[in-house]
C-alpha cells in the first residue's frame, strides 16, 4: 500500500465488489428483470509496491470565447514533459481544461522535479511528427498528446524509435502505435465492464447489436474482450443508424437472438431510443435475460420506460473531488473530465520520477500490471498499446443510474 498526499490509500490488486444477487427492477420485458477510493496518484508512487461523466462541462462544453493556447513552459524542474495541444476552435475548451489540469498536477506533485513544455498547433497543421522529433531531441521523458487520431497516425508514420513514450489525448481505437497509448476509454471499455457482470451472473452467450458502419476493429476488440471475460459472442446484428426499417434489420438476426441470453447495445445516435424500445418489447430474443448499453447512450434515454433495467458502465467521477476544490480556487470553474485527464497525465510522470528518479518514465514502468489510480479512476496501459479503464457499473432504475458494481481496488 502507498500513502497518497490526501492521507488516503491506494489499493494493490484486490477483487472488485461482488455483483448484487438482486434482480434488476424493470418496467419492461423480462430480460430487463434478470440482469444482474485513495483517489489520485501518490506523489511517492513506488514500483515495488503498487501503482497507483460528467465533471463540469466536459467534452460537450461550448468553445465560444475560449482563446487558443500558445506554446509555453510551466515549471522549472530538470525533467521535461512535452504536451501537444490543439488550437482548433472546436478543441479549444478541451485543450484549456487539459492544460489547466496538468498545471495543477505539477503544482501538487511536481516537487520541483518537472517542467511542462506546452506545444500548441492546429491539428491539421501536419506538425505533430516534427514536434515529437523536437521533443525527443530536447530530452523530453514523456509526450502527452496529440488530441486527434489523424495526428497520432502521422506520428506513427513520421517518427521511429527511440522516442519518448506517448500518452495520446484520444480514446481507445486502432490509431495506437508502438509505445503510444490513449488516455481516454471508449464505448467498448464500457460494454466490457457490463459483460463482466453478465458473465459473473452466468449470462455468457452474447449478441452484439450495433450501428451499421461501427468500426470493424472495435467490434473485433469487443469480441476478444468478451472471450477474455469468459463470455461467448454468438453474433453481431447491425442496424441502420438512420433508424429506418429497424424491425427488418433485427428480423435478419432472429437465429442469433435465439441463441443469446445477453445483449450488448452499441450505439448512441438518434436511433438508439427506438432500438431499445423495439428490443424491450420482446419481439426478438425471447431467451435474452440481460441487456447492456454503453456510455454512448445519452442521459435522456434513462427516462424511457423501455430503458429501465439496462446496465450501463461509466467512468468514475468520484475521485475528481480530490482535486475539485483546488482546481476551482485556481481557475474559477469546476474541473471537467478533460481537466482530470490533464491532471492524471502529469501525476503519472510526477509519481514515477519521485519514486524512481529522472529516468523512471519508461515503457516498462508505464505498463506495470498494477495500473494507476488517479483523478479519473483506476486504469492501466497495456503492452498492446491500449488503455484499460475500470468503470462503475450501473443499472438504470426509475430514470437514473443505480450502482451495482463499484470500480474495484485493482485489476
């Protein structure tokens, strides 16, 4: 165990909270009735011990009136961390929040050891690869960013090893490369948390219902994740994102529905409400006992009678309370999830340097199986270039989310 600056503790390993034996209360079909903290990274993070959504406005905040960031340096420590942030109008709020969260983390945890080199540019400028090369030449130990998949792809094609590890400000997807990891989770991570609960409840045969055109690599990642959780993917049933002829689309999957006892609903667009209505009515998949939605579905869906009983896993927002008061005092606003991401990215670097010295920010240490617990919850960077984030599993009940499984104390 490691003491954090707040006086709380970071847990090592450990099992997640057991699934409630109570059935899900639901106003819909029977399959909706059967489904089944120590917060931010320690500044003294030790590798031999353990390593350690809606927060404010978040990603949906308006960017109007937010000035573009300029390149600058914050802090004067000997260990340089480079942060690549966008100046695009649509990303300015995100960039400002990440930058402010990073500065707060350096104030809290840097202990005179770190400095942040902020490099700002438009995501369409084509400068990402050259900025990574410059950061590497300048001796940066870690690169945080960029914030778009296109820039990550340019870095992969335009740079080579050796270079510093990169924590990209993008969700889990196929854009990752060698020694590059995303910092954000995605809908697949959310779905797999729910799958874990379903499998523990012996609901192992899973059909995936998804928008047509959902990225094939993400569907493959979901299938692989289901297998790792102990489940069996019976099949995939696509539906038109437009919502036209949904019943006809589902009718094509009758044989798949008939073999499943769990359904995963991938989608959050305009059609998802009608998708849930149709499937909850019981016309398809009489054997399905458990339904899992994802973090993609909008909150207004929670009020629909057909959505009652759905499982939804979302990132922990509890832990950000540890930084909320100081963030608001410094910047005059509540921290968004992006601000917490910025905080965590520097907290990781600070913790490794404080525990292991200026050369401790390595691929081996970043990919420790213990993972990290920080302002955005519990996560770890996998050797395959993905981030694995634990989420809190909820059940939709009476129009709101009710916790049925906590994030847990470790992996």
